[in-house]
């Protein structure tokens, strides 16, 4: 009970002491998250970026990614180029069959 006889408000925000360092990080990393933070992980490229380069730019994109790209990007560019070649072949077969 509060001093004036009223029951405590269950929705009231708890009061706490002000932060001693206002310029510090807002929330430190909790102890349970320490094992999940993989600081040594370096991404090995982006699959969809390579796919777009291989599909849109065809052979030029495939060569550019294979010269400058990382492993996952190379895999995506090969898939994008292959799908572009396959769709082009289907288009030409359909076009010649209709004429």
C-alpha cells in the first residue's frame, strides 16, 4: 500500500537510478549471448548478388565475378548465367518452332 492508502499501480514504470555514464552503450551484451556472437565470421560473398550479375550481365558478369568475387558469389553467378542460357535456348526453340 502507498502512504496515502491507495494500492500500488501495477502499470507504473519502475524507478531506477540514473545511468552513471550517459555516453556508454545503451545495453551491454547479455551473458547468454556471448556464445552466439561470431566475431571471427567473415561473409564469403552474396549468392543473390552473383546470381543477378550472371543473369543480367551474362558472360561479362560471370567473368567479372569469377575474377573479383568470393566463393558464394561465384556460385550464384554460375547459377544465374546457367538459367539465362537455359531460358534463352527455350526462347529460341519456341521462336523457331512457331515460324
